[in-house]
């Protein structure tokens, strides 16, 4: 059974370092038993959430990871989400993010 859960501290640190992010980063992982199927890294500061990175081979799983991260941030008080990672823009459009403009990130309020 596939589950999306918060990463262990060790896994969060490894994925964060691998993606090149320092400082406080939240991480959710999708797994089927012991097999990791994808992950999403994000920061939530007050009313603003930033999607940093996400990856999954299956587009439906990527959608689920993004939705799970958005839900976690919303539950923690976020009201605005944004993302500067262009490869994620197609998946974010489906979730209601605005179209990015030149030099701007995709955003959702």
C-alpha cells in the first residue's frame, strides 16, 4: 500500500542536502513498504509556503505529494503557496497555481 508520510529526520536531511537546500525544510515521502516512490521538500513560514522540490516517476503520485504538502502547510497556517521550480509548473497549474510570468514564480492564494 502506498503511503505519504513525513520523512524520518535522517531521510529529510539527506534529501534536503541532495537537493541543495539548507536550513529548515519539511519533507514528505511516498513509499510502498520500504520502497521510496517520491518526495516533496517545502518550507512553511507563517502564512507563506514555498515548494522547493518534488519528484516522482508517476504523475499521479507527484500530484498526491504536492497536495499533501499543500495540505500540511495549510493546516500549519499558510495562506499563500509559491514555487520557483519551473519543472513543477505543469503539475501546479492543475492545482490552481497562477501562470508564472517572466522572472516570477507560480503562486496560489
